[in-house]
C-alpha cells in the first residue's frame, strides 16, 4: 500500500483540507519514521546478579575470611604501627588462607589513566574518605583510620571495613565514628525484599544530618560477590521508595562515608586517595549483605 505522501507533489493542496500546501502541512509529519515495536531501542536491562545458592555459599566463606582478617587487625593495631605493616599482615594472612587480596593491582588492564591499586588493603586516615594507599606513616595518638579489606576466595568476594580510634580523640571525633557506624546499622535495617535502595540511603542521610554531619556523594556501596564491583550502585542518601527494588539473593555492600564538615571530596594525584575538600575528618564502616526471603544476612559479621 502506498502512503498519501507518494501521490501528492510538495506544492499541491494538502490532502487534509487545511488549505495549506502539502509541504507546509502533513509532508514533514509523514516523513518521520516510526520504528516497528520490535525495532525500538530496548531499555537498558538491569544487570544486577541474583546469586545462586552455590554462589552465596562461596561469598559467605569469603566474607567470613574478610571478617577474620579485620578481627586480626583489631587485635594488633596500635599507636606506632604503620599502615604498610597493616597491609603486610592482611596480605600474608589472606594468602595463607588460599585467597587473593582483591584490591592489589585492581584497575590493571581497565583502561584507567591512574595506576593499578598498589596495595592489598585501603587505609584511610583522618581526612581521607576512601581508597587511601598504605605507607610508612606511623599511626599517632588522636588518629582515626579506616581499614578496608576484600578477599577473593575461589572467585568469590567479601568486602568490609572498620574504623579504628588510636589513643585519645576529641568527643566530636568519637561521635563521628559512632554515628557513622549507626548509619551503617540503620541502612542494614532497611534491607528486605520489596524495599528500595532509596530507603537505605534515606535512613543513612537522615541520621547523619541530624547529628550535623554530611554524607559523601561521590562514592557509594555496590553489588559484590562474583565480581569485586557489580550493579547496583548503593547511594548513602536518597528518597524513600526510590531506586532499585531489593530482591531475594541480591548481594551488595553498604559503606557510608560520613564527613565532619562538607560532603565534597577531591582525589589526589595518585588517582586513588579521596580526601575531604575542607580537611575535616571522615569516617566509614562497611558490610557485605545478602537479601534473604524475609530480611537480611550480614555476611561479614
């Protein structure tokens, strides 16, 4: 069948009776192509990996090793220890358990301009928000430091971090560390089927801001388990009922980064270390979580 556009010249009166020339009326409209339904661009499919029972068991074992490594750090960390020493403890113990430190050489071959991550842990001291690189600086009285550990055990990943207070710190600093942990716990309390990532972010944001702190926007939690980083992105701020709906056997981290001052950050010249723009302190706690049939299992607890 031929269309109306094939029987009229451009300067003929339009077939619709408007009195206008065809080229001024329906010609342009008819020339717009409408793709048949099967050829319309498909919406981007969600690539959240819903884990199998076998995968969950592997992730659970890796997560428990991560927990044990952080327990070891908690027993040993003290004033005078360097973050390089902590890195070496975790590196050696990870290998001794048949696992691989996931951060080591992360980014290699991914087309990044920055160097692959050179250490086995992230150690984020005082105003470092995340991705701090261990070095020979000794921990001092009054420091706070986040140690972030991720194990790759038989191809499964468990990711967690803890804050450590070195010696005596001002009450406001201690409050920052404690409120950040409470933010993590409140986020975890929102994890159950049919809730959303927005519910998690909202609970965290409300608690942090109620205490006069701010929530980092530039970094987030993430899916984890069969890869180090997977979908979805887990923001630590948001609106209730918004975002990805949680489903049974999703696995992801919640890892709120809470600042004493402004939430903005900048990344240093090494391409990894993120610090607060105003030099104020930052704290972070992290767990790997499994959405169960009725709630949540904290795999790294």
